[in-house]
């Protein structure tokens, strides 16, 4: 198998190739040069193997022949050996090459999930015929290893196995030598240990007999209290009576305090010496501390009846003996402590196993108390739980805590609260005088206080040793975990049951689409499944905010109802805030509203029913137990409420869908009716009959607004008796007589008089005469105009109009308004068609009054353009032939537009032609026309006019102006553009006005431009006027040209300026041009 050349020089390494032999040799040298322990040899094997083959996923481990299992020493890439491999290797004792695990049958079984590799090498580590380990490399690729790879790794594995065997032998020899050296030392110590009491008496006797001292005493130091404890003396009296020694008193007490030896050659001269009865002959004394690593464990006291009896050699021997005695004492103590620890460890393991045998809380608490006796003797014990800022007894044993009604005293609670600030074991006095000391140990789970373990022992006023406290603390840690697990298990079991209940309730209510039935089923199911005292349900309508009672588990309340006052009570608060409220003591909750039907309520929990962040209702639960609800109950109830909210919303949507379908069908019928007829009375008569049937009201009437009379007129009514129907038919209501109708007209929105008798919107005489109890007025509105009002009402008792009913009636009113508007538009369209036809005729007549064509005298050209702003207009022009060479030129503009202007224009033209035919001068003609118009017209209209007489032979033009726009004379020879302005007022305004008269000579190439103000006042998109200046520019730009060319140039300039802006005034242009020579 080819490997990368980057692996420290090893490439194409196989057992039979030179490279493979070189790799084996290099590994041998590495083994010889290393002084590695067994793990180090395993790592060395792996480091060399990774240079030869793909060992990114590998496993090296050692085998335990007795247990038939392997312990991994080094793994990479998450490698794991198959379960059956070790058993197979133990028998086969041969390596294994797996080329493709998916195609080969392996000699050992695999786990259910199959092999985690495609190819692998499994090589045993064998030495002296024993299987001592296993080396495996695995790959996810097939055929990743060859037979030569296997042979190379076998060679490395064999060398490694021998090295491991040698390392193990060396370790064993070294350990054996150390043990032999220790045996000699320990044997001398152990030889004197036959029990502590015999050790103490034997030591003092041995020293006295060997060295002939007067008296020898032995003391030990209590590890817990530090006090000096008498153990043995060679004096029979003292041995029987004992010796009491206080720290710091006497030579022995001084040594106990200082930890130093004390040698007194003459006891009579040392103030520390204390004479003991029975040792009157003492003259010198040596007190030697017994120490283990500077820790004082005892004191050896030697007294002589000779002064200065202790020399350096004696002290050396005593110190050596003291060391031996100290070691013997410590060994004995350690032996006892180790034995106790082993017993304690075994006990704690058994206790842990016992505590883990159940997850039920009560059995766990009983087990904790029963197993506590195994680790420490106590006469009474209790398990306390930390809950809501107080300790309470969860379980107890013994006279002090077993009573079921036993509660902690205030003093006990105060003492135990110290565990909160400092969670460490503490000892305190019991609740009564003379009570034994109590030991309280905190129960901690991840540094969180969940309770305490408290115990007491009779006759133990001195308290508890550190060792005992440590043992109880260890036990408490195990107990805390067991109790916490039981609590968690209990909580999970409870939550599982509650969630299962929620799922069942949700499933059952999800199929109920009738709202009333749904509300009743929800409260009954919640009460039944959770066992609450009372359950009620309220809904909150959009935009209303006040909860509406829907269902209760109390038959009395279900019948009576449970009205909610806005802003008062728990339910109203939850509805307005959209948050849950838990009151475990309703007497302390100011928002609680008591109900005489629920006298036993002690706790209340109200949660909102929410859908997409919107509160649609409130689920209220009450209990007859104070403190009945926990945060867990709140979570469960809110989860249930969310499910109920979805069910309520689904039922609402279903009901709304059914309602909408019914409304749509009803409105469709109304719409079809409105589309079948154009008779307003027939439509209204049908609508007032349909509204009570579809809208659930008693009567319906329609009042239409009469624009001309500015009042409401009764149009149609249904549901009235004959005498009231006749009275209704004559109703005419002016503004202020019926405020309900006035409000609808003013706002364009429905107006409601829920109680007609108490409302100021209905006239009292109307309500009494027509027997109205409740009334709703709806606008008949088309666009922004109120065409009338549809009035529906109930008789007898006041009724509530639901939003759905109002919506339906609004739809009927809208259809009625649409029908009225359509009929009005239809009538208007007929009128417009007739008017349009009349205007077309008028346009034809007016067009016939204008010249069919412009005259074209010899040497002259004349062109004209006239476009009314509407179908007919007030502009006109005319040519009056006065003689063979004299031509009258007329252009005029009536003061209005449309039909009135067209009629006045016809009058003005007729008068003008008649007067001009008489041959008068222009000024006289204008004056005469003015008089005739004033005499015949009472419309208040007037006309501006230009009248000129052109002599076509010499080009002389005599003209006059009656308030009209002065024409332009373009003089070809000089290039001058002259405005022919004269004084003169519009015709038809005043009597006997004076008109000036002017005269010009039009030479060849000259032109005359006559126009109305529709030319110069043409507007563009920006509402700017074309103006005189642009007209002058257009004339100049055209230059000398025939009349039609100049007219077209002016028209083009005006049109280009106006763009897409609409024409707003009549437009008339007349151009007269004299041909150039």
C-alpha cells in the first residue's frame, strides 16, 4: 500500500521489502534506547505504525486474561474494537486483515449496527504464549491495507509485546525490593501492635524495665478536641486512677501546648513541675512529644528518682523510642480509620444503591432516614425541605421529629436559616433547655440549597467530631441527589399526566364547533380532569375589552350568569392586561371579587385565552384550598388555555364562516333584485320586506333625502299596520326633527338607539306613535353622498343589535343605496343622452350660422379657424358682402360658454348681419347692435366684437372695436407688427356707448390677424397662458405668406404650447392677407 513520503522517510514499507525491514529495525533501536513504562511503549508502537499505514483511526490496549476484557491505552479517530474480536483473538492467536467488511464474512459477530469500518488490521500483542494486548487500525475506505502491511505491523507488535513483558518484570522486581525493605521496618512496629491498650501498657513497661526508670507514663492527643488523654503508667495507683492533664499546665501540659520536649534535671527548681500523688520520689523528668510529620499525636513522660538522670544518649534513645511509639500509634489509628473508611465507603455504596432503587419521593425519604443510622448513631433525625423562604419537615424519625403535626420552632427556623447564608454543617442547641446538640447539614444540588438533614443524639452535649460531620455531609450529598431526583421524577410524572390530560381535553374540544356547547364542555372537562372547586370561562370580543360570561361548572351561576364590571376583579384585570394572575390567598388579593355562590373559594388562578398575541377570553379556576396553585399549575393551565383559545377561535371562525355565507347569500338575493328592475318604488318595497326576514328585525322603513326641499321624505315601509302605514306615507322630516336621521346624514355611519325610550336620538312622539323599542339607522350612501336612511327597529322590549346583524343590515343598506344610485344614474344617463342629442342639433345649427367658406376676393386670401370649448360655443365670425368691392369682417366673443353662449351668439350674429346690411360705418354699426341687444336680451350676457369694412380695391380698412381683442396688422414693407387698439366697450352692457373708429391701408404682402381671447389665453400643462407675446412671435416667424399658411402657423404654435392640456375656452382665428406683388 502506497503511503505519503512525508512520514519520516518510511515509504512503501512492507515486511518483505527493504523499507519494511528498515522500519522494523528502526523500531527495535527505538525500543532499546527508550526506558518507557507500559503506556509509553504503546504510544511508541502507535507513533511508528502511523508512519507505515493509515492509522488515523486506531486502538491500542492491554488485555486482562482473567476478566477476558481489554483496557484501551490509546485511541484515535473514535476507533472501537468489535465486541467479538477479543474472544476470537484469544482462541485464534493470529492477526487479521479485513479488506472490505461489507463484502467479507468476519470470523466474529458484529453489533446490530454493523461494522464502523470498511477495512482494518487487527494485530495481537503476544509474549511467551500469552495474549497481553491488541493493536488495531481501521479505515472507512475499502482495501486500505495489504498483506504486507499486516506482516510489518505483526513484527512491530511482537517487539512491543516483548518490551511490555520486560517492563512489567522490571517494575515487579523494583516493587518487590521496596516491599522487602519496608517489611523489615514495619515488622518491628507491627510486632508491638496487639491493640492500643496493650500497646500503651507494653511500651511503658518495656521502657521502665529496660532502662530502670522510676515511672513511665503515656498520653495521647484527642484529634477532635486537642485534649491530653491519659493512656498508661507503670505506677499501679496512677494506672487505676488516671491522670488529668490540661493543656499548658505542668510539664506534660506545656509539651502538649508547645510541641517541644522538656528535660528537667531537678524538678524542684522548675515551676512547671506538678507533683503527683504516688510519685513523691521523682527528682528529674523527661517529657518527649510523639510526633508524626510535626503533628503531635501523644506524649511520653519518663521520671527518675535521681537528679539529672537523662543524658544525651538517654534522650536519643527516648526520642527514637518516641518515634517508634508515635509510628505505632499512628499506624494503629490509620488502620482503624482506614477500616472505618472502608466500612463507611461500603456502607455509602450500599446506601447509594438503595437510594437509586426507587424514584418515588416518600420511599426515598424513608430510605434516607433508615440508612442514616448506618453511618452515624442518632436518636432522632428529620429531612427538611427549603420552600418559599422557610424550612419545613418533610419526613422525621424519633421522638423529636416523628409527630405528624411537628413543626419547627421559630428558634430552630432561625438557626437553620444560617444554612442559607453559609451552606455548611452547623451544630446548635435543641429547642428546649437541656436538649442535646443538633447537627444540621445542608442538602445541596449543584450548590443550590434544597433542604437540610438534621439529627440529634441523647447524652451528647459535647457535639459531633469533624469525622462524624464529614461522614454525615457525604451522606447528605447522596441524599440530596436522591431527593432531587425523586422531586424531578415526581414533577415529570405529574407533568406527563397533566400534559396527557391537556392533550385529551384539547382533542375532545377541537371537534366541537358550536360555541355554546364548546364553552360548557371546556369548563366541565377541566373541573373533572383536574378536580378544581369551580371553573368558569369568559370571552372578550374584539374592540370591546369587557369579558362576557359564557359557562360555569356551577349550575346556579350557569343559570344566573356572572357579569363582570369593567376594571374590577381578577378576570377583568387578566382580560385587559393579557397576563395570568395567581392568587393563592384571595383574602390578601385586592382584585378578588367574592361571589355568594362560591363561599369556599380560597385560591384563584385566571389565565388569558390568547390567539396570535390577542386575548380572546379568560379561563378562571378557583380552589377551596389556600396555596393550591404552584408555578407548575400556572404553566399547565396556561398551556391548556392556549389549546382552548385555539378551539374557541376555530369555533368562532366556523360560526363566522357560516354567518358570512348566510349574509353573502342574502346580499346576493338583494343584489339580484336590484339588478332586475329600474323601478325605484319596486326595489325599495322589496328591500324593506327582505330586511326583517334576513336581518332579524321587526320592521324596516326607508327615508330618502329630497335635495330640493332639504328634508327626509318617507319612501317605503314594511311591518306597519294600516293606520301607521298611512301616517308614515305622509311623513316629511326636516333637519332637527329626527336626531337619529340627522346623525346618520352628518357622519355617514350607522346610528343606534338601543333603548328608544331613554334615547334622545328618537323623538318621543315618534317612538310612542310607532311603538319603537330599539332602532338602528343605516345610511344609504353612494360615494360621499347620503341618499337616504334605512331605519330598522324592534317593538315591545329593547333588543341588542349584534355586530354580525349590523354588518348584514349595512350590506342590505349598501345594496339599496347602490340600487338608488343606479336608478338615479340611469335617469341621468337618459337625460344626458337627450341633452347630448339636443346639443348635437344645436351644434349643427350653430355651424350653419358660420360661413361655409371664407370669401377669396381677387388679390386677397382669407382663412378662419373656430373650435368651441364645448359642443356649442359663444365665438363667431362672419363676412358681410356690402358691395362688389366692400367686405364686412366680423369676429365676436360672447361672455359665456355652452348652450347659453350659443343662443346669445345666434342672436348677436342675426342682429349684426341685419345692421351691417344697412351700410352703416363700423362705429355706427356697433352702436346700433348694442342698442338692439340691450332691448331684446334680459339674460345679462354681453358680447365683444370687432367690425371692419375692407375695400378690396385699395386695401383700405375702416374698423371699430366693441371691447374685443385688438387685431394685429403685419406691415410687409416696414416689418412692423401693429396692434390696432381703439376705445370701445362690450356690446349689451350699457346704453348709448361711444365707439372710436380707425383706418389703415393694407398694402401688398400685409396681413391682418383677428382672434378671440381663447387664442391668447390657451393654457399648457403648467397652467401658463400662451399670451400676446407668443402670438406676435408666431406671426413674425411666419413672415409674408397667404392667409391659410399664416393661420396654420399660428394654430401649430398654439397647439405645441398647449400640449396635452385640455381646451378651456372657445377658440376663433381669422386671417386676411393681401397678395404680394
